[in-house]
């Protein structure tokens, strides 16, 4: 539901920006008007919709089918990095002797 709410807010921002551009004298049928409206809506959504965006991202992350696999891979990478550091330290100690 959070993703749909965020999407609806973004569409409303784009439509509002387009409406303001039309009131300012732009032709409503012109693609340039709507390209500018999308850019304005994107900028406004980035600034004004932080909380709904975070909620939408959290909702999408909950349903990520590859999340468990990535978590395991990250743990394995962290363990191998730690092992590499230990081996490097051990090799440096041998070189110092």
C-alpha cells in the first residue's frame, strides 16, 4: 500500500506542475510542457516525499526474494575479508622476523 500511495503522490505532483505550467501559458498538448512537468514533479517528490519514499522502499525490500541469498553472500564476504586480514597480519609478522 505504501508503494501505491507514493506513486499516487508523484502522479499528483506531476499533474499539479503541468497544471501550473498550463496556467502560466504553456500549451497543454505540447510534449515539452509535460517533460518539464515530469522534471519538476521528480524534483519536488525528492524534496517533499521523503517519508512515503522510505516506506515504499521498506515495503519493496520486505518482498525481495533474493534478500536472504544476498545476506548470506555478504556474511561470507565479510568472513573471508576478516580471514584475509588475519593472514596478512600473520605474513607481516613473519617478514619482520
